C-alpha cells in the first residue's frame, strides 16, 4: 500500500473520530453500522470502478451526456439563436469567448428535470429507488420510510425526496430525521448530475458515471456519519411507501418537471451571479491587506489553507493540498457548482490524476451553506411542528454531509 493510500486510511479513521467527538451520545457508537457502511462503500466502489463490465457501462453513460447536450442545444438554438449555440449571423473572431454558460449549458437542467419527472411517472425511477431502499433496509437496518427517503436522494433533490414520505415525517425519530438531512447534503440530485458531468467531462474520462458513482458511495457514508453523530436504535415502521409525486399523465409530468427545472435553473443562475460577486467583493477587501505567504490575500487562498488538512487526509499529496483545499472550500462555503467550474478551469498539471479523482468524488454533494438554507425552508414547510428541531440539526447535518463526501474521497484514494 502506498504512502498516499495510508493517508486515506488514516483519513477514514479521523473522519469517524471527528463525528464521534460531535456525537450527542458518545457511549452509543454504532460499531456494526460503521463496519457495514464502510463495507458498502468499498463494495460499491470496487464493483463500479474495478469490474470491467460495470466500468464499461459507466463510461458508456458519457454518450447520454452528449445526447442530452445535443438535444438541449437544439432547443437553446431555437429560443436564443446564436447565443444558445445556433449559427452565428456574423464572423466570430474569438470563438473561445462565444460560449455563454446561461444560454448554452445551464438549460440542460430543464431537459433533465422534465425527463426525471417523466421517468418517475412511468415508475422507472420509482422501482430503482425501491430497490436501493430494500438494500439499505436489509444491510443498515433502516425503517421503510427513512430507507425510501434516503434512497430517493440519489435521483431527487434534498427537498423533493422527503415529499415521498411526507405522511410519515411526524413519526420519524430524531436520529432518522437527522439521517435524511445528512444524506440530502451528502449526495446530489439527478437533475444536476448531467450538468456537472458536462462541465468536468473535458478533463475527466467517463464523467457522468464517475459522478453517479460518487453520489452512490456517499449514501452509506452519510448514513454512517448521521448514526455516529445522532445515534438511535428505534426504527419507525411504516410498511410499504408509495412513490407518488402526484403526476396525472405523462404530459403532466413533463409540464411539472419543466416548471420545477425552471425554478432550479433560475436559482442556479441567481446563486452563481450573487456568489461570484460576493467572492469578488471579499477579494477586493482582502486586497487592501498586506500580502501573506508570498502573495496577495484572496478568499480562495484562505479557504485553501483552512481545508488543506481535510483534503490531505483524503489522500491528496501534500504539495497539491492547497489547490485541492481551495476547491473543497469553495464547495463548502459557496457551492459545488462553482467548485466544479473552478476544477474544470485548472491548468492540466495543477493536480495529479490521483488528486483529480479524489476531488471529483469529494466535491459531489450539496453540503454547503446555501443548501442548508434551502433544506431548512423545504423541510420546515413539510413539517412545521418540528421547525426548531430541524434548524437545530441543520449545521450538524452540514458537517455530517461534508465528512461523508470526505470519506468517499478517501475510499477513492485507497483504491487509486
């Protein structure tokens, strides 16, 4: 085993220890669940990344990204003309500047959101989710409602997934509620997976398969972290959960899915604009301070120093930990979309292939401050009676989600 792999092994231990230090009951350490969670992570990673047939399927998914991107461009070209990727009515002298993110890439969210709703109405995603839920219930002993809710997070968002178990929300134990929150922040929704893959595709081979794998591996990690931090043996039995999102027909599903995608698209555009402006503003203020470490102070450099130990524990070489730390800091303080944009813009030799893979997986989660606000708003609307409990658990869930994706990065570090 290499020195870097040993770093990752040590990281797994440190991440679990940090979660235990923040536990509400340190005497109730769930040894069995931790062992099962780690085993599931490694089993999923080995199967999806090392078994040739599974790996070939994941890499073939890149064709899905290309097909969806091409189909979306047909729509953006019709609606936005040359700004959406259509033929230019004039000679372009600087084609490298012709790409417009908001008109050419982000509308992909609309198409994927409509397709996701349609596949859910046709029960395709519902049955896949039910399969994941069954596996989680058998291996990690989850209740029916929380098992289905956590599994749904792989395909739906951290607010949409709980809608499926809304009738049972009042009955969930504190531990189960925290588990749902943690899983929501440790995974990413299917509506943005394709978008992220399109962004990092030019620098990561088989990007869509890799990001799907990352979200799947982080699922047991988040359950593990949640049970360490807010342990609980009681299970809310609910029987069979109906996977109904209220679509009355295929056209209704497409219509509702498009509307939900539009809300998400506008939110992404607004957050990108505001967060980029705030980063620039902070850097302007920091620029008035004396230089530090051989250069001017910036938010990115400060985040890099703060998160460098975390990414080092995942297995990133020490010489690359500052750059990797900046990415992880951007993902946590701002959001994962900005982090992936920065990741795709890095010079080719900025990070080694090992660090590239670790960071691709470690950044695949909604664990950031903005998502915490969205989650609080969504869940308190679903169950107003538990508002104070949800707010009280929210920042702890942010830590659990971050540690879960860090564990996923460490698992990849051990296997690479």
